[in-house]
């Protein structure tokens, strides 16, 4: 069984650590703020842009901001669980990365949803931040796919074909209606 290099695993853990700290801080900031982060004008522009697209009322904007904050906090929790799983795998065992993959899917979805309104509102800082997060998620996903393909043994990679026909007895001729 081949292993992925330690550098690639370190990059995956580093990306998971980044999303744990950055998105965890952002999610906690949004959920602990009295106005759910809407008082920070720069970081909440995509909330206002999405709200104007869907015609949300102020209560709808607060609910949308709370939703994004909860999703960011959930992604941070997923990445933290993955980091703990990697530490457990150092002791012995194989890491289970489906949680990280789910978190990275949420990162990609949130980044795509927030980069559009950032472009429309001409907020270069938010576009840059979102694009970097999208690129980090892409790198971690690519390395995770490489890790998964390297983790397969040679026997699992080859499909097994059953050449014996079960419905016919041994030595029976193949079906031919025009003999």
C-alpha cells in the first residue's frame, strides 16, 4: 500500500486548521454579535447583496446572517474533527476524511455564493478573501483525492470479473437459436 507524502498530509491538515480558526472565529463573531454580524459593513456586504436579490426584510437579513454564521461554525467544527482524527491516525489507524470532504463542499458552496455579490458590489477585498478560501478548498480536495487513490491497494484497484456462468451447467454450449 502506497502512502501520500507527509507534505501533502501537512497541507491538508494546514488547510483544515485554517478553516477551523478563520471560519470558527467568523462564525462565533456572527452568532455572538447582537446584530448577527451585520454591523461589520465590509464582511456583511454579501449578506446585503443576497438580501437585495431576494427582497429580504430586515428580519430576513438577520436570519440569513445567522444561517451563514451557523454554517461557518459547522465547517469549523468539521475541520476540527478532521484534525483530531489525523492526530488519532498518528497513533495508529487510518484517517476517515469524509467529514473534511463535507466541510470542503460547504466551503465551496459558501464561497461561490458570496463571491458573486462581492463582485457586484465592487468589493475587491471580499473577492480576494473568498477566492483564496476557494483555492485552499480546491487544493485540499485535490490532495484528498490523491490520498484516496494512493490509499487503495493493488487488489482493490482491479475489478474482479466472474467468468463462470451460474445459470448454465459446465460445458453447456452457448445459446445459438439458428443451429
